[in-house]
């Protein structure tokens, strides 16, 4: 509320200057050197003490799902019916409740690097009378509690783009996944309004908040908090090639755009008329078109930040 008040009474240049100073201070004094240390202290949006009842939990989940259009369908939660499922990077339990709302798994495991997140998810699961086996893990160590070739489905929603050593995680997925198993995951999409318009124009040119930083650096700062050490994005071809290198065949299932990004599309013409916009950004934005619901597309895919993939072993 105080931030909104400041934005209302102060000129935009002053607001941007204050923000620049705040970001520099946040980065300079950041205690987080690794992604694991950051997520051990920070969780995705959730009440600090957990939810008080099932209705609150379900209403919050519905609100969160709705922030990214089509996200629940794109994660294919219904394919978990009568399967042994692993929720990799469970956070405060959104994925677990999504799974249970759409399927009846045979067994569900949930792991995370954060004990704080596991405590929240465990409390939430008990609230819903769900039987889930939780384990705290280290992203650079094997999940010893899970046997080789024992998992039917791995769900990994918004986790891999925060991990430094993806090769190790893919190796571990290959170890625990059954030969006919499936991985459904979401990673940040570079071919998005977020990257080319919000980051490439609004933050870097219109507001000039991040001088002397690359667009990838600004993207990292713009997604999960200024102190988040790792936040990557991939084009579909980049991610599919990365999966292939790690012995997985990947296909793009769909893309979700955030409500936040939809609000930014009003800047599209302004960005295209800017003399300072990078040619690569302009080339991308020129190819944006809208469907009847005013959802922006790039080529054949929605131009949103969340890209959903299905992986199978090669």
C-alpha cells in the first residue's frame, strides 16, 4: 500500500531512481549465493503459517492457476491417475493439490530443497487428508530414498530454470523414471512478451532501471525477486536440444501467458516506435499477432512466459 502511495505522489523519474538504489542495495547485501539458499528462505506465494482450512487452500490455488492462462491443463495433472508420482520442487504444495484435484495417484512423493516449503506443503496435505511422502533434498545429490526405475510420472512446475547444474538433475530423472515414464514440466519461455517487451523495452528502455546489464540479466532480476541468483529462460528449440543432450525426447505441449504480461501488451506499439529498441526485440515484436481473445502469439505459440513440455526417455 505504501509503495502504491509513493507511485501516486512521486514523479516516475524519482520512483525509478528509488527503485534503482533499492535494487543495487539488495544485490550488494544479498546473502544468497546459491539458488538452494535463496529458496530455503523464500517460497512462492503462500500464507506464512499455512492455510487454515481446505476452502482457503483451494481458493488460493484457483487464484494462482488463473494468473497463468491454461496452466492447470498444460501441466497434464490428470495423467497421474493410478500412477506413482514425484512432485520435484513441491514448494508449498500447489502442485500436490493440483494433482489430487485431477487424479487419484497410486502413490505420491514430494521433494524440495527447502525445509520451510516442505513444512508448509506437509501441513497443507494433512489439511486435505492426503497421504504424501515428503523428503528434503539437495539439488546436487541423488534422491537416495527413491529407487531406480520406480516413478511413473515426474511433475516439475517452474523449478529447472532456477537450477545451475541441470545435467545432474536430468541424470537423476533418468535414473528414477520408469522406461515408459513421463515428465511434465514448465520452464520460463524466452519467446515471450515478458522477455521482449517487459524486459527488453519497459525495464531497459522506457524506465531505464537496469543500465549496463544484459537482457538475460534483467530477466533474471525481473521474475522471482532481485536476490534470486538463478532464473533462466529458453526458446523451445534450446530447451528441446538441452533435453536431447541429456537423453530425453521433449516436445512443447503448450505455453501459458500471465495476466501480468497481458497488461503489458498495451506497450507494444510504443515499443515498436522506439528508436532505442534492439533490432532482435523489434523483429520479435513485429511478428506478434492476437487471437479473438486478445491472446498474443509468436509464430504458432502463445507468447507467454510459461512453456510446458512433455519428456520421455530416448
